[in-house]
C-alpha cells in the first residue's frame, strides 16, 4: 500500500488509512526517543516536515531492522496512536528511512482514523461559499433557528472532498452542548431539511470543534447567515455620511 501512495492517488491513500485503522493490519513500530516501551518516561521521536510535526514509525520488524534504529520502540495499533497524536496536532510518518522518504499521515487524517473514517470527509478539502441557490431552505432554517434558543448563529460552506460527492455544510454555533440543546438543534435540522432539493447532501458541523477543518474554515472565512444577537440588536440611525469616508480623508 505504501508503494501505491503517490501524489493524486487519493484512493490508494484512503486504503492506507483504512489499513491503519484496522486492528488486524494497523500495527506500527513507534520509535522511542526516550524511555522504554510501557514506561512512564517513554517518549516518541519527532520530526518536522514543511513546518508540520510528525512522530516517526516503521511498519514491520523487517523495516525496523532496515532503518538502523538502535533505541527502544513500541508496537501499537494505528488507531491507538492516532488517538494519542492528533489532539496535539502531530501526524504520523511511516518508514522515513525508505527510498523516497516514506509516507506522512497529517494529524487531520489521524483525527479521521480516531473518530471514524466515514464520519469525516477525506481531504484535502476544497471549501468555498455555496453557489447553489436554495432560498426556501435558508429561510426555513433561519426561521427554525430563531425558534431554537440554543442556537447563536449559523454559517454555511460548500465542501468538495478529495473523494466522494460535494455537499453543503451548515456550521452550528450554539450557546451550550447540554443534551437538551443537542436534541433541540437536531430537531431544528430535521424540521428544515425537507426544503432541501432532492439529491443535495447536507451535513452539520459544530463551530466549537477547534480541530475540525470545515469548522476552522467557517470560523475564519464565512459570515453568519443567521445571527441571533445581531437580529435582536436595536436598529440604529445611520451616521452622517453613511457609507462614505468623512470629508477630508484621502486614500
């Protein structure tokens, strides 16, 4: 599988991720920079590629021998190491000693392994403002959001995964994540998706998720199409010269 992963071969890369996520095939030999396997002071090695951090590993006992590594190592499931690394934004680098330098798994893909590959879209993602016109859906969703006190604001993005169909993502900004609020927001979406045209996939993402790539893009680039607090703010009379710089300013 490693030999099949080349630039643009997202299908082969996805197969590699699935193999890493499987307990039957996903064991890796983690290279320890300090300590022994199982000891409290055990520490994975680190490497940096293009400004991103990775923990190096090898994929078999044979590769361990070929690497020349003379310190300790730890054999773990790929799922376990993914859960350990991604919260600190560390990726996993497979067989860095191999011809060509091996294959790197960025932390966002380790997050997919840890949380379920089918629950997160395969990257790299192309994100943009939605161009599709569905005013009935947005109007109904806005109306239902206003009736759902848990919702602070809503944003939207058009997401094109590396594999699979593009979809509309709705970013949910909520005041709290209590079970009652989660249930209310789920009901809001269920009562709104009936206005979505047939065949258009719609997904939701919590804007509070600091590690979700769609949520990160929405927070940085998308303005809310519904904002409860702005909606509730009293209207103000426009200042003199509204829309234009004051007299005397030069640009």
